[in-house]
C-alpha cells in the first residue's frame, strides 16, 4: 500500500485532480494560441500568466529577462516543523513563431504573421495547471519556482532570465522542463540520461571575387564557382573529421549571389548562411576550425578571398543523471513503465533550456501528443497543440514538485 506522497497512487491522483479543471485549461490554451507573441514581445501572454498566478494567491514577479514571469509557491511543512529550504524550478516557454497559420478552427491565430507552431501555448498552460493544483493542495514541503520564460525561439530567453538574476533571486536545487512531441503517441513520456538536444551554431561565409561579364569569365574571379567548391567541401567535415560514434550536422541553408535578371553578369561576392549541430564541445570546436580553414584555403586557390563568421547560439541540452532518472520514475508513476521511454534518442534540434542546465542540475522531457502522422509536426503551418494531454503534462510537472519536495 502506498503512503501519502509516495508512488503511483499519488501521481495518478494528481492527474485526476487536474482533469477536474481540464475545460478551464483548454480555454486558456486556446486563448493563448489565438494571440501569439514573438520572443521578448510576450506582453499579453505574460499578463495572462500574472493574472492566473495572482488569482491563485501565488507570489508573482514580472519582467525577469524582459518579459519573463516567475511565480513563487511555498508548500506546507510536516506538522511541528519549519518549511524545508529545498527548492525546485519548473519552466515553460511562452513565445510563438513568425509563421502564417493556415488552420481554420475558431482559435487560430488572430495575427497574420505569428503562430504558436511549436506548442508553447500548451507548455504555458500546463505549467499554469500545475500551479493551480500545487497552490490548492500544497502537498509538498519546500518552494516551487514557476518559471515562465520568453524568447526560446532563437532569442536565448533562458540566458536573459539567468543574466537577470533568475537563480540568484529564485534558487533552484534542480530545474525541469518539458516539450510536446507529435511523433510520440499521446500519453507517452520520453527522457534520456544525457544528451537531449544539440548545440546550435550559426555561420556566415562571405566570398569576395571580381565581378565581370559572363561571356568573359577569364577576366573575372567567379565567387559562384568558389561557393560551389566550398559547399561541396563542407559536406566532408562530418564524414572525415568527426568520429562516427559522435553525432554532428553541418548544413548550408541559404545562398545569395548576383541578380536573377542579370544572366550574363558574374557577381563580385557570394554570401552563404548555415548551421552546425553537435553534442560535444570538442566536436563543436573541430567543426568551427575545419570550416574556417576550408573556406579560406578554397577561396585562395581560386584567387578569391573568404571570411567565415561563426556564432555559438545555444549549447547542447544535457540532462543530469540523477535528475533524469528521477524524472523517469515520476513519469512511470503517472503512465506506467510501458509508456515511458528512458533512452529517447536525442534530437539535432536545439533548446535554450540548455543554459539553465548549465547552471543547475535538471532534466528536459518530451510529452507525446501524437499528430505527426497527419503532417502537423512542430513548426508546421497546420500544427496545433493536443488539448487532450494538458492534464497529463500539468500532472507531470506537479508530480515532479510533489515528489522532489515530499512531505
């Protein structure tokens, strides 16, 4: 028989209680979906979060990392004891993407060039659901910091919150986050004891030659030809410089050169934009060094010059061992071992929760929501968060706090 605050019975009860206000969560989620805001512009979203937290009697702090919000919720100590000093952070991202939504349902985006195409509206709602449950039951001993983060989509909002004193003002012994995953069945939870998401780097290559007439290329130094050789050579960086047991990706995603109406004009320069993904700092460093060397040497061989600027945007998202195992145990208490994947393959996508994991131990989980079979994966113009999984996601976040800060 499980005692209070222990094992599957408590976790299941947490989700069951949240199901009691499932309809309220759906209303919030769809309202957020209809009013998407880009990174560091989440003014309305933050105001919705603040209002919800304050209505629950939760101490609320706004403007953390520009538009971030943090709720501070204290539990109840065991009888005759002082409140524990233990703390936990639960994080949800709030921002949308600059995408035109093509859905036709009633809660589609009311802004033509903004869309919640990654489910951050669902993440925010699930953390609000967890906050409501935790504020009502207070069935934990310690302090929960509810972190509503801006600007995950390329703006490094997590770093902005940290630089604004997130963990100094709101200490966390460990921090957890979760992202919906359409390619996993609804009700399945995935985690990995180690890498979850790759580091994301951006590079820009500028090739300078000498423009000229397309009929007289011998009088020019053609940067388009140089670009072609660089594009081809870059494909060897991973295959010939990275160990096959490591994972890495180097992609040139865009090229700008010349004028499409000037078919006989050799341009003077070419610009290439790309990204590199990896999990190890040593691999990241090797890619940067090799890319720089290839660009300069190939351009020089053709009499041109090349410059490569390389920016490290997000570090790799690496779960700490103890916290990943703990999160897996909590997930099993909700859905059973058959529905928890503890060795989920990491993604070559990136996530700025990585900045928080560099500061504190913790884990990043995936919540299956299904739907990818219909072509509605993340960042798709027809994507929509699956409201059916709101209670489970909220329950998972709440259960992490209840188990970590067990009375």
